[in-house]
C-alpha cells in the first residue's frame, strides 16, 4: 500500500512518464471509475474485447473501489494488476483509463480528479460504473453475453 500522502507527491506527477512514478503516485493516478473491474469477454477469433455491466464481486460500486484491494489476487487469482506494460498493450483497459491515456502519451481527461480537484467529477462525467453494474455473484457465466454494454470504450 502507498505510504506517501497526496500532498507529499511531486507537483503534476501525472505528466511524468509512467516508469518514473513511485507507488503512491501510481495509485493516485487511478481515476476510480471501476471500469477495469468489469467482466470482459474476448472473441476467440477476432480478439475483440467486449465489456459487460457485470462487476467483480469485490467492487464496491457505490465508491468504485475494490473492497479487498491489497489482497485482491488472493481472492481473485486472475485479477491482473495494472502495470505500465498492461496500460500500453492490453485492450481490456478502457480508452478513458488514466493509465492507458498516459501510456499512450495523452493527457488526463478534464474530469480526472487530479485535474478537477474533485472525486465526484468522474461520476458527473458519466465515466464511473457507480449505479450501472450488477455483481458477478448474481450472473451465471452462460448469461454474460446478455450483459454486454457499449458505454465503455
């Protein structure tokens, strides 16, 4: 877990290359949208990724945070940590993701809390999954295709 506070971070650290961020800065880069915690389906032939409105059982969708974050891989072994390489090369991170945007040389979006100064700006911009998802606990694997959504890109 990060040990530095946001106040102790370098000014405008989010503009630095991802490789230069320390652990606290890396964690602060997350916009808290919860989109990475959605179940995704990948077409075996085309490789295309489709997002569903089905969220990991450990996502608290009211605040869009993982309830077991420090131990998430113990509870969900296939939960893939977001790394610089993941941000650069994997389509399962949405195009709005701060990690993916920075990995592709794009600035943070105006609604990102580090830019807006407000955590609510993610929800207000329609980026947050809050109130838009169901828990995977209530959805059978065979029914996942019925939950594909197009509001994640």
